[in-house]
C-alpha cells in the first residue's frame, strides 16, 4: 500500500491531505498551533481522529508520543548524535535506518520492512512516497513518518534563524 505526502505539509499549524495510490484523499492531518507542546491530529476520510502525535514538554532531546484510539502505542525519541540524525521508536520494536534529510529511509522490525520512505522526483512539486508493507501498520507508520519529518522541519527552521 502506498501513501503520498507533499513536501510543504511538514508544519504543525497546517492542514493537509495524505493521498492514496489512486490520488484519493486517505487522511487529513491538522496541526495545533496554540497548545502546550506541539500536537498533530490524523483524521480518516470521515474526519474521525485515528491518531494523535504529541510533543513531550521539558525534554532535553525531542520526544513525541503517538496515540491510537487514545492509547499510547509509541514514543519517538531523537537521539544525541553529532553527524546524522538518529531516532528510536520505543514500544513497537521498530528500527529506523537511512538518510532522513533526503527523505530516503526505512522503518523495519526484525529486518523486515514496515515502511520505506522515498522522494518522488518526477512530480509537480516535491512529493514523498510511503510504501507500507502491511495495511495493519498504516496508521502507526504514517504517524511515525510525520513525527520524524516534523522534527526535521523544526530543526531546519531553528538552524536558519
């Protein structure tokens, strides 16, 4: 199963749509600007919340929680590193490897792919493809990818000021 995200969507305050392979609206994502810590809501086509990403306040390194049906299922932590960004996903047994800055990386469990993320080059505007191996992992994989991209965007914005 494949999902597509446009580049300029990685903003907490924005509202955007995640599309499927046929170009249909699959998910709607809405960020909260005026909240304690950053929050990102993932809604299905009926506008029902299927996942919530919430930043942990007062953490030395970026730390986010992923909730599905109001239950915390994962914690994504940016680890301390000098040269390349590193992340850990606690609670799922998933591992992340690849090049985050160019949006070419994979999330795996026991060496088997959960989702691969790649930049689509021949599109109108930059677009990113999420190839999700098991449809049962779709919502969690989307939430993890959105979290990583939001952390990268926040770091890029902070370093440009």
